[in-house]
C-alpha cells in the first residue's frame, strides 16, 4: 500500500475513535470504509475488532493491518478471483440413489 494511503488509514482510524466509542467497531469500520471508497474508489472492506481471524483475497498493494489502542483494523480492497477455465471443473457423474 502506498505510504500516503497508509497514512490516510492511520489518520482515519484515529479520527474514527474521536467520533465513536471503542466498543462501536461496526461504526468505526463503516466510517473508514466509506472514506476510502470516496477517496480511492469503491471496493474497500474494513474489519475492526479486538479478536478476529481473517482469510481474504485482496488486490496487490491494497492491504493494511494496524492497531490503535485495543482495536485491530484490517483494511483492504477486495478483488474477484479469476474466472475458472472452461475445462477446470469436470462434469459430475449422477449416482443412483439407494434406499435402505
């Protein structure tokens, strides 16, 4: 992520904590996401909390994870997986049902 974008993320995180209580994780995430969507275009996702795991797909250079006080903030621009090749999935064989 570009240095200016990283600084914007940190600044927005601090600003969000000025507006919202630390317990309002959803509102903080919404605030940061909307600001990044406005500034850098749509597709940003934001996860805020004190205890979470993640496994996400993000665009190259569009990911930051940082902490402010007790809150962890994960901000990234999502990207779609490439379309599967036409022959990637084989046709499934139909099985006869067996009654027991």
